[in-house]
C-alpha cells in the first residue's frame, strides 16, 4: 500500500509541476488539484502511508522530496522509503 501510494503521489507532484510550472508547496495542494481528475482521490488517507504515518514532502529551490519514515515512523532508522520525483529544471 505504501509503495503504491508513494509512487502515485510522486507522479501527481510531477503533473502539478507540468501544469503549473512550479513545485507544489505541500501534498495538500497536490491532492486539492487532483480532486477533479478522472481518477478521484477517495479522501485524505492519501496523506498517510500504510502505517498511518504522514508522508513527508519537502522541497528546496531546485527539487522536491517525498518519503515515508516506514513502519517505525522514525527518520533514518533503516526502513524509510524514498519516492523519486522527476526533477525537471524550473524556469
């Protein structure tokens, strides 16, 4: 479940960038934009991984990052999952 959700969220972040020309400020902004997409987001459960921990989304000036702290919910404990986002150069 976590892998699927993380990969889908990463693609939505990429789509957001493609359509808006900038990275989203938060995952909530991505989920809001997709509320009218052909594939409907069921609810805010997309904000959490399979262990009910919030996905971590952050961005620098040049790239966004999406990851899960994994089963234990702790950063850098060995079970973290990172979801690659295509880092296209921003204008």
